């Protein structure tokens, strides 16, 4: 893309990539379990989510949780606790399965039968940039109508695909200055 920033932050600008802000917002909409996995309640909630159906069990195995059902039962009963490595696998499997399960619902919610969702672009923070090098950036809004590729890339946890989908399906609709919103302080939308 011609307007991609190569050396972002060289003069003190602060912000995050737009697709990372979108992923954060989608994660917030996915409503993940907030209790940490290190606490018994958080561990049990994740395990119950991963084993509640045959489909969930298969998705958890595909996502990397390859322990036996007997081991999971001992974790649920409290007779044993998972190792640090297994806690990481449980957490990764939970996020993967939850994203897949919520993706279709979020897609319907964001597309709104073709009406789309209003997205707010909060410009990057230029407070540390010397005055002559600051750009004129303003708060922008845009109605994004096509969320299919964006949600699909988010559900697959593929950052590169999410970046490409976000830029080509949403940001370029800002017009000739879309490159100024590659990095932002926040992306907001309510679905």
C-alpha cells in the first residue's frame, strides 16, 4: 500500500496499529471470562467451556489442548492442578474456541443486514512530536458495511490477514488521507 508508515514513531508519535485496536474491541465484544486462569474459578470456567459438547472438545483438541479426558476430570475434581504449560494451552484453546463460536454472532451484529456499523477513529497521540512536525489529524467516523473478512481474520487470530482486511475493507474508505489513520490511539464501535 502506498501510504503505509515505514518508520512510525520516529518523531515521538504514539499509537497502535488500527487492526490491533479493532482486535481489542472485538475481544471486548466477545465477552471472555474475566477471572484469571490462575484462580480455580477461572480454570473451571474455561474447562467447562471447552468440554461442554463434543464439538467444543474437538475444537479444543484442534487448538492444542491434547490431554486425556481422565486428566481433565482430575483437574475438575481438584485432585491435580495443570502445569504452567497446560495452563497456557488451556488459555490458548479457550480463546481460539471462544472466537470461533462468537464469530458468526458478531458478524451478524456488525453487518446489521447490510447497514453496517459506525466506527470511530481516534487519531494518534502527537503530544511528544515537535510542533513543526505535527500533522493535522481529526476525529473521524465511518460506516463499515463489510465485516466478513475482518471477523474471519480475527477469529483465526491472524494479525497479518486482519491488517490487510481492515485496510482494504474499511480504512481506505476514509478517502485520500486513509494512511494517516493506519496508527490510532483508539478505534471505537458499538454493536
